[in-house]
């Protein structure tokens, strides 16, 4: 195990923030992770995976553990389904492409989501009507204090909207090392209910789409409105879509009848955060090297030399402005490291 010092984390976060780690270890196996967790004489550990859902607001005076455990295998299969085990360091989009090559269905709507597989359940990643919980069977995680491995079922993960047990009671207690996903082998059930997917498939003249067609449609949609982190630093959607209840829904629909609000339960409605931000005039605005993307107001971008603190200040300004105008709280989807939001 190689312990590095004073390592730049710029290559390890999709915002491209310049920050440094006091100590840094590349973790390539569960055994290496267990050994790293019991090291003596080092600061507390901070786990970093694909770096696609974090905003670093300064240097980390910690022992950074970069989870890079690789591997994909079949746990079991029958004529209709397959359960695959994916190690935490596998790139998510490359995993999706692998499943398509095997003709396994279930992940096609989640194409081109940045990050690694180990963090996908933590966030309960989702897009275009599908969330990871829809195909999730279990995950294995290492308890930080004991180094013991524990298997979590879907119910134990307590999935919610961009939420899970690992962001609540389990936060800081466990490190996910592998994920088991249940996918279809035949009779794939496609989810093309989102208008953008329907429109993209129609534009391609695809009347009877398969899982590859849906994936290609999702990739085209995402590439059309989301910047490539390799070109323009970003972490995808920065804010969650807020959910409002009856009184707030009534007020908003009366004051803003054009608002694209949609029902998620009997007494809950989701308001697109991107619409709220755009109405406040932030879309395409730039504040030094920190800005809001010109095609998607949910996405904060680093034009080159923005610091994490500058992006955090912009996020706070957006949050305050949205609340002042609409009376709706928006919360970050991105994990902010080093400062409170």
C-alpha cells in the first residue's frame, strides 16, 4: 500500500477544483481498504470515488482513500434475469455500456451519468423515470470502525429521492465496496414515458426501440444540455428538485400557472429546480470563473480557475434568491466538503 503526500485532487473531481490531500491512498481491494482504515498516526479518512458528486471547498487535511476496486461478474442467472456484482471502482457509464453489450436491460435510462458504481446507491442516482433502486438487489459495505463487511438489502438501504441510508444514519459509518444489480435478459421493460426520450426516438424514426435505442436517446439528450466535465468542470445537477405539499402547491400554481409542476404522491408535487433558477435569471450567468450553464440552469460550472468556495457562494446566492422569489427551499444534490451549505 503506497501512502502519498500532498497530492493534487484536481484529476479526482469533475469540477476540476484545485485542492490538495495531505495523504492519499489508491485502494484497489477490500483488503487494502481494511488495512487503510486501521492505520495509526494519520488524520481521519475521507473516501473519494469518482469525484462526480462533490464540491471541494479547500485542501483536505485528511487521509484520502480513493476507491478504485474493479471487477464485474455474474452472481446468478436464469432465462429471464441476471444478477451481476459490480465492484465500487467501476465507472458507471462504462458499466451501462457493458450491460448493453450483454443485452441486459434495466440501466439504459441511466446512461452517461458520471461517477463510479460504489457511490450510485448512496445517491440513489436516477434519470428519465428510472432510479438505481429499481434494479438494486443488495450491496456490500465495510464498516469503518471494525473493517467488517455487511450486506445491505434494498429495504435496508432505505432509498428515497437522491437519498439513502448511507446519507443519513449510515453516513460515515460504511464504505460500499460492491453492488449487486438485477437486470433483465429477455422481455426488457422499457421506460420511455419521459417526453424528451419520446421526442428523441421519434426524431430518429425509431418506432420499436430496444434498450440500445433508449440508451442512445438518453446520451443524445444529456450531451445536448449537459457539459462534458472533461471540457467544462461540473458535477451534473447541483440542486435537487424540491418537493412541496398542498398549501405551497396551491400558492405556486395560482401565482405561476405556467410552472411545470408534477405530482409525485397524493399530497406532494415536485417543482423543477432548473425552472426556478432560470426564472431568477441565473441561467448562463457567469461570476468570474464560476457560473451557471447556458443550456441547463441546474448545472454549476467551473470555467477554469474557480475555487470551491466561489462555486459555493454562487450556490448560496441561487438558493437565497429562489427562496426570496418563490418561497421554496432548494437543497444541493452535490456533497459539499469542507463548508456548510
